C-alpha cells in the first residue's frame, strides 16, 4: 500500500465528499445573541433564531420591537454590538454570503426616469449576477408587471412600485429572501399574489424571512414565527406550538351555578350574557367536548350553539405582548 501523502489524500477525497453530502444543509439564517444599542435605547437584545432552507419564517411584533434592526444586522447594513450571523453557511460579514440573498426594504425609491426593465437590469449589474434578459422579463411577469416593463417607474402607483421591489429582490435567483413589509401598499389581490409567490418560493426551497404587520398573511404562509417585543424574543415556534390552545364557544341559557362550575372545570372560562368561552387544555381528549355538552344538558342547560375554534395568531400575539407589559387580557 502506498504511503505517499498525495495518493492517500486523493484516496480519502471521495470518502470526505460522501461524508459532507450526508450532512444536513446549513440553515439559511443562523444568528445568536444579537445585540444593538443606539445611545440609551436598546433596539435588539439577545436575539437568536434560525431559518431553515425552504422555510418561511414570520417576524412579528409591535412598532419599535426591533424587527427591521434585526433584518439590517443580518444583511450587514447595521453592525451589532454583540452576536454572530451566518447566512447560507457563511459568516454574515463575508460579502459572498450576501451574493445569494434577495432583499426588499420597507422604504425604497427607484430612479423615476428609469423603466421597470431598466431598474431590474441595473440591480442585476449591481449584484454582479448573470441573469439573461429572458429571466429578467420572467421576474416582472412573476409580479404582474409584464405590460409595464417599458414604463417609467415615476408614474407607478405605490402598489406597482411594491411589485417592482419584489421583482428586484427575486431577479438574481436568491437562495434566501428577506422581505420587510412586502404587502404594505398592496390591495387584496396584490396580497394574494404575494402569498402565492411566497408559497412558490417555498416549493423551490428558497428560504424566506418575512416581516409583516398583516398577521393573517403570516398565518397563511409561515412555517414558524418569531415574536419580538422591546428588542427581545418574546416567543417563537411553529404555528401549531404557538396556537396549541383551542377555544370552545357556546351560547347557553338557564346556566345554574353548578353548570357554570362545570364549565370552569373544563378550562379558563369567560362569559358575557348568553355567550360562554372555555379555553381548553392542549392535551384534551377526543371525548371532552361531547362529554361536557352532555353533562350541561343533564344539568338543565339549554344549549343553542357549540363552536370549537383555534385561538388566532392575532389573539396569541396580543396575549404575549400584554403579558410582557404586565397587562391583563
């Protein structure tokens, strides 16, 4: 057997390649312990999370929670006071890490004298990407601007400029896309188009970090959510984890004290008039609701309506934020 180091290295190379191929892909975003302070104001305080390949992560929180600051740190537009960032397996400080990242800022303006096609071509050149003209036209078609490619953007509405911004973020075939309020200026049809676009990116294994105040849109497209409050992570998890609780809404008459006690025993109870809401435990059995209704009937309660419902993301978000400020629901 040869002891030549070169021969040994060449023999080991295929094994090393197979080992690397078997490793799971690095997250599209990995950040740990991010901190940023502006004078006396702490904007980001010990924020850590990941975004997997092909995952859509929603970033939620009130105004001033630190969402845009986190996005700017990830992109290298703001230098953190502490913490680390990896983008697509590379350090966030490496320009190569951002070469495969698309970004739509919350506030942006394009040169009004350029056409939509010229804006796209300019950003392709700035990115140093080789994107054929045909693919650039496809990017405009993807956001519904095929017929406006030759029009100057100075005459575009806010919604059309938002669509053009999405095309710019996607034109260089990114593996990771960061979208800061991408539907803020869009009408319902435009929001539905963006929702379909995000789902198509997910199918292509493109990772998306979505910052949006439109909670309904986040609930429809996101796999996981990170909720920020006062610069810190107040909660994070899949929608199933965050929305694990279910509610039972009932309309009842002739509710005795014994029946009300039975409702309260089933879960946290609130009621107004003939409307009763019971927050059910996450580990409820399949027979809990029918057993409860049967027992209420036995106790003489007249049951007019029974509506099982999952707590909405908006309700969960408000609960988390109110808990953080010491408020009551």
